[in-house]
């Protein structure tokens, strides 16, 4: 029997903000109110992430200009990491730089080889204002870096270079949601 509520069970699925839409291209504001509206936002983020079959989702991906993200992501050893971070700061990245396939719910159906460190540390707060530190390795480290980037107004396509970037931009232009 599971204790506590299931993340996202009380949330509502919101429309995703797609590549090229304004909220994705600018840094988000810090959260200052740790009240019920923030708890509802976290629930909505989980519900939307699960509905879209993602492993992470930042608030600006549903059009909310606040520094919050959620995750339900495995690492390379298939250990599940589940949680959220409010006002996250990527405080450390180290280890080997790995170019791996990376996708995004705001660029549906696409992915590109993107370089990320294989270890990341994020500090921030829970929705109730408690300090939290999240350590990630492998795929989970990629997820943490990806979501922190979103809150700074960056998408993974901004990190892709050379022929990979040209190919990705062509695929974006041809996508039914492309601008």
C-alpha cells in the first residue's frame, strides 16, 4: 500500500508551450509565495508531465513564468528519482561530458545529440519552502541540467551546434507545430 498522495493526481493537464513561443525564451522569475497556488502549480506540472509521457517539466513549458520544475526520471542504473524543485540553482556540474540524445516536451517528436555533464547538483526549495539539494548522475543529471536551462530561457536546441543544429532546425521548420 502506498502512503501519501500520488504526484499529479490532483493536478490538471495544461497545454504545453512549444518551441518559438515567448515564455520559453526568457528567464523565469523567482517564486516568492510558497502557498496553495504553488502547490497547485506543482500538481499541474506533474499531471501535464505524465500526460505527455515526459521525465521532467519546467513551469514555463506550461506558460507560467516561475522558477519551478518537476521530475520523475531514472538514472543510468535505472533508479527512479521523483520530486520537484522551486527556485533551483544548478550549483555544480562535473564528470565526463557526454553527447547523448535529448528531447523535450516543447519540441515534440524531435531529439538531437546534446552535450551534458554526467553529474549535476541542484539546490533549491520544496513547495513548502524547505531547502533541498538534488544530486543526479547519468540520464538524471541530463534531466536536471535540461530543466534548469528551461528556467533560464534556454532549450536544448540552443546547445546543439554544427550540422546537428542545422538538421534539428530543418526538422523544427517541418514539424506540424513548427513556427
